[in-house]
């Protein structure tokens, strides 16, 4: 890399997140982070991308709380 700095970058795939989700239950961001072993910002970025692609639903639980659920058929 430029400047002699090296940086480890983990590649997370959409399948890693989809495999952590199910169609019959809602999982929190924290649970998904634990299953995929990624940071909160990485989890949210990928999950919102999957929502925009119609593969995942963001479900409001109470007030400001929400969870994630895989869409049937994926």
C-alpha cells in the first residue's frame, strides 16, 4: 500500500449475513455481528444494502428498536 502502511481487511459476503438470518425469526444487529464476527458499522452497511435489494426486512420492534429478518425465497 502507499506510504508503506499495511492494513488487514476482512471480506464479508452477503451470504455470510443471509446465513445468519432466518425467515421465521427476527435477529438483532448485535446477534448478527456476533454470528458474522464483524463490526457494527459493517453489519449495518451490509444489512441496509440487503434491505435495498429486497433480500432482508428491517422490522421495528418497539420505539427505536429494530431487528432483521430474511425475506422468504432467499
